[in-house]
């Protein structure tokens, strides 16, 4: 009987159950919450679902998945596992630029070209990035590099947040990525109260002039010039900007449909799987369950609030300067780079007060400007702090 009991004890010691800790179980609950948001609430499911599964996997004792495997001789060795190599796409800064390639292939810069002043709204919304950075240093006790990485959450751009954190705060990639993508998913809940608070009925009903048609040549020249100027001004953002404009030029050229399809579908989908699950694998219990993580999540809300409010405020200022050609302030909130979700929120809010007011295309101007603006902000911070 004792030998049988010993055998059971030995078997249990060889399984993963012996290594499960209370903190791991807490992280299981966190991963289940993320799964719920992705599957039931449909909040950014393409990324939250892989992140949640990665977070669950890294908090289950395993062998060979990330940092250990079985050798040919049958001996356990500390060799690198499957996801050690896959996650190098983050550490070697491959995944975020490739995501930008796909984003560029799906982005229409026409509304921004047709109404160039909306570029200011995209830039104004970056105020939240710097405001949060200073708040994180002053009140959160973060270093400048950590604070800059947290501030990028306010740009509502997950790949750029990961790209920046990998340069300035590698140990915070998990919390920053989760906060960025979660708040991107919650844009329809976070922005509307701020939009209503900062605008009145008359402003919400402003109808903007129809946008002119933008030619193919204008679109291509715009992409090339933005790429040249941004790289010369902020070289550290070149990986993101080049890939964004490369994908966009593929789209606007009209001669490489196969490349556009691959960039915006197959390639982007594959990288999204690997990026999301690799981010989830950074959410081990010993790293994620810290007061610092809760502070990052709180700062993420602050960043979104500042960015939304700054875009709305700048739109109101623009109307004071150009009263004969006003903009609907609701499109100012679309300056964050959650494309096209933030633009849709502007449309939905405007339609509540005037069902015949179509703001979507107008809002796409500051929305795509926000993508460029956040990348430029990230490049500037990296150049100054790395």
C-alpha cells in the first residue's frame, strides 16, 4: 500500500499540478476575463483572444513551450521552446512594422488629403501621450522610458505601444499591450461621455462641406512625401512609417492586387496570431500581478481621456479661427489612431443629434492622421530616451 502511495506521490510530482501557485490561478481568472471580452462582448477579438490564450498558457506549468524542451536523448534541457522563437518577432521588432504594412494596405488617406487641416486634430490628440507621460513620472514613480511607453497607450495604437515598450521598457510589454488593446476595444464606451461633456447640441449638429475627390496621383505623392519627411524628422520611427506607407502605396497604385490582399489579409492575420499570443506570454504571474500593473491600467484611462479631450478642444479652437468653414467638434475625438473605430464613434454620436449628418469620412481624416502622429511621437521618444 505504501509503495502504491509513493508511486502516486511521485507521479503527482512529475505533473504540472505540483507547480501551480495561487498567483497563477489569479492569472487564469484574468485570462478568462479577457476571453469574455473578446468572445462575448466582441471587444477587439482578433487580438484580445490570442492575448488571453497566451496569458493562460504562460501561467500553466509546461515544458518545451517557451523556455524548455526534451532533447533527443530524453533528458530535460533548458533549450528554447516553440514560442521562444515565435516571440522573437516582438523582441527583434518584426511584428509591429508588419502589422503597419497591413494597416497601410487598408488605409485611405483621401479624407486627410481632401481636408488637410484635420491633420491638426490628429496631432492634437497626441497631447494625451505627453500629458500621461508627465503624470506617470510625477505621480506614478516611473522612469522616463517607462512613462513614455505608458503614454503611447493614449495614441490608441497597439503595435506602436509594443514597439515603444520594446525599446524603452521591455519588462512592461505585457501590461502596456493589454491596456492598449483593451482600451482600444473600449473606445465606444470611453469616448462618448467625454464628447457629450465638451460639446453642445449646436456644435454636434454642424454639417461639414462635402470632401472633394482625391486623385490617385495625389494619394501616391502624399504617401511618398509623408514617408520622406517623417523619416528625416524622426528616423527612429522609420520602421513603422516605411511599412505603413509601403502598404498604402501598394493599395493606391492599383497594380499589385495580390500584394495588397496578402498584406491586408493572410500576412496580417498570421502576424496578429503570433503577436497577440506572444504578448500574452509576457503576462506571467510574477510580472503581471504587481501594483505597477494596476497603475499602468489606470494611466491608460487617463491617456485616452486626455487624447479625446485634446482633439475635441482643438476642433473648437479651429472653429473660432475659421467660423465660415466650421468642423464638427465630434470628429476631433477621432484623432486617436484606433482606425476606424474612433471614426465610427464620431459618426454614431453625430447621428444621434442629426440622423442625416454623415461624419464618418470627415472623421477618417484625423483618424489616419493619428496613426502617423502616434508613430512620430514614439520615434521622438525613442530617439530622446533610448
